[in-house]
């Protein structure tokens, strides 16, 4: 009752009636994450099919970490770098087109163009046309005779079955179409004078005309194929392509959309000035686009700052990886013994023994380089190694290792290299970072990220408002 009275008094006295404020889900370093923003990202990123309040709370923790990282990127000035601004503006402007353009207007133009085309084409349909043109080099009689002679020679080649497009590229005097094999694309009858239209549309698909004298040049026409106009949906891609090549349509559509906003929002600007103003405030007047723009903005910053603080640090910090591996070595144990070494396919046992002697005391990372000279004069062996940098081959990955090392299964000898043996040892788990580098890097990245988030939480003020979080819609 009290609210109703306040509303009535406000109307009577001409006082402003304030809209209900949107709930704030969390605050991160002074930035308010409102319900609409949170719901947009939650719906887009949540993989749960059965959404519950617990799901929302869990995502709130993830989104808090995300915003903390974005804030760190902003503090480091990454949002002002030329590379970031260029990439962000490119993505942003691509997505803004639908909001800045009167697509209803463009759709109406496309339908009008389709309707007009259907009327113009009529029952004749369209013909896919190629042309070859022959033009005298000068006004002299000799030049005219030379032109006729060239044209007649090419026409004779056509009669003998030579390809029209290839001949057009070589002989046609029409520079605009010659390089494309005389290609004129789809045409309709009323694009031409009646006698030429009748000639073209009298040709069967795949047929060409006799040379036609068109005052200053001779032309040979060929119809590749014919078709009728399809439905609007079938022709729309070509129609919009035609419209996109004529900037006026898009410019007019942008003016119409901007003027519509100008009237609605009470702006004095119109046309191009209104277009510029709408573009500058689009995130504010179109909340949906504001979320899309924010997604690109924050996503790019997250990538840049994570690359700096986590990914590069993990992959390039060898000392840090070594320390992490030592303190978490138990996490990388194999479920069953694996082989660390290489498989050698040799022409005979003597070659293998030579390889073995050569590699005595050599680190595995240098094996390939060390034994290559043995193949210098002739191909005496081939080598197979595991997927990791130090040549780990797990059971079931290689038939030769399974048989020779673990006594399981069989293998087919290679015809040219019948002697097969291995050099290496079995291990219960990785002995160094290189034995499980991808897993170590992944674990190290997770460790660095967790430590980074802890430091951000101690650096920035933040708060999640649990009461507001309960108002988040569970609909996806």
C-alpha cells in the first residue's frame, strides 16, 4: 500500500519514478557484476543438464576467479595494448552489425529484388553464358580481314571439339571476360537486344552459336547450362551477395536503425551522426550486445594474462617444473611398468651391436644424432621411439616392445631390416620431467593458477551476494 501511494504521489507531482535496480551478484574491485551479466555467462558456459542452486553457487566461484584475472589484466594495461585493441575491435564490430543494421529493411529489399527478377526472367529462365569476342585492331580493311581470319580459325577449333573456355582465354579480345574463360555468369533474356536474346535463349545447353557480327566486333556465344529461378530461400544467398556489393543498401539500413533509436531515445542527431552515436553507446542501449561485447573483451584479456601468468610460466620455467615434479612425483606413477628407450630395426645383429656400443654412456636425448653416421654410406637400420621426449613406450602401444620387453603378443619382422631389438630399460614411473612432460606441465599450470588466484584474492576486494545469487534463474 505504501508503495502504491508513493507511486501515485510521484505521478501527481511530476516526480520521477525510479525503476527497480537490477540485483548485483558480486563485486570485484569496485566492479558490480549484475544479474543479467552473470546469467548470460552462466547459461553459456554451464555444462550441467540438471541445473540446481548448488550449480549456480559453484559457477559463481568460477566466475569470481575469472573476473579477478580480468582485473589483473586491466591493472597491467593489457586492455590498452595495440594488439588487444585491434583484435577486440575486430570481433566487437563484426558482432555489432546485426544491432546497427535494420535487417527488416534489407530483407524487404531482397524480397523486392527477388520478385522483380522472377518477373524479368519469366518462363525463359536463366542461361549460364560464355562469350568470345574478336575486334579489328584498327579501322583499316586489312585489320578487319585479319579479325575475320582469326575468328574463323577459332570457330573451326570449336567445331573440332576444342574447349570454349580455353580458347576464350587464349584468343578473346574482351579483356574483362577472357581471363575467366569468357564467363558472363547467369543472364536473362531482357538483358540483351531482342535478336541477341533470341539467339542466346535459342541455344541448347552445351551448344555455341555461329560468329555474330555486332557492328564493331564479332562474338561467339555459348550456353553452358540453363535453370529456372528457385524459391526465395534458394536464391537468397546470391541476392544478398549482389546487395553486399552495393554499399548503399547497408548504409541506408544503418541510417534507418540509428534514426529509429534517435527518435526513441530523444537524440537530436540523425543519419550518419546518429549512426556514430548509436555505435558508441550500443553496449548500453542493447544489454544483450553489451554481454556479447564484454565476453570478447574479457575473454581476450583472460587469454593474454593467463598466457603470461600460467601457460608460459609453466612451459618455459624448467627449474619450476623440476621442483614441481620432485614434490609431486607420486602423482605420475604408471599403472604398470613401461619401457624407456628405442626400438632398432637392423639389417643384421652386427649392426645392432655397433649401435649399442655407440650409445654406451650417451643420454637418450642425444641417441638419434649419435647413431645417424652409421647410416651414412648405406641404410643399415631404422629407429622407432616413444611419444614422449625421453622415448617412453607404454604396454600396448608398440608390438615390438610388447614382445621383446614384456613377452606379450607377436610382431611381423620388416623385410629389409629383419633383426629387431631394443635399447633401454623398464621403469615403474617417470624418472624425470621429460618422461611425462605434458602431464607435468598440466599439473604445474594448475598449481601456478591456484597460487595466482590466491594472490589475487588477497590483493583485491570482492564479495559474492548470496541473497542476490538465489534470484538467478535456473532456466538455461
